[in-house]
């Protein structure tokens, strides 16, 4: 068994609704896993984690993002290997989603709806941390 920790990074991507001005969180649907999650992915060799997180957001959602504070990292096992995902709060500033082979749909949801749509409970905690961080801005 390979004990090397898989390094990944992503963002809890948010925006103000263009209609109501309310906070919305972007979730991505990955058909390979049929799950809803925050945009994230494995880091390239030697890649800065924040740069990787922003790259993954752009690749998976089509949006460029303005990074905020770092959120707690998430640790879990995948394929028998430990994985560490570092997350940042990030505000979507521009862009448009185009479905691709990795992500076929995105949703912009109110925090409560995002929490109930997320597949993994560990991802729900990040919504709460984001809300607390935005309250203190």
C-alpha cells in the first residue's frame, strides 16, 4: 500500500445572487462519481496549493475567483490512500460554466440548500466555516 498523501486543493466558491443579492455557493456535479461537491482537484507536481485551487475552480466551473482566507483542510481516504484537500474561500468574479467531461453541471445555491445537496458530510462543515468568515469581513 502506498502511504503517500494525495495533495489536492479547492475552493468554496461563492457570489452574491445577481437577482436578490443573497449569498450563493457553487457546487459541481461530477458524473464519474455522481456526486455534488466543492470544486477541487489534485495538485500538479510542485504547484502552489492556492494556485492549484484557483486553477481547479476555473477548469471545473469556468469562473475566475478572488481568493479569500484559507479554510480548514479536509482529510479522507481515497482508493486506499490518504488524501488532504486544502480549501480557500473564493468569490466568483467573472466567467460562465460550460459542461465538460469532469463536471457536467453546477448549481448556485443558498447555503442551507448547498449543505443539503452536498454528497459528503465533511463538505458541509466548509459551508458553515465560510459563513462565519464572511460575517467577520
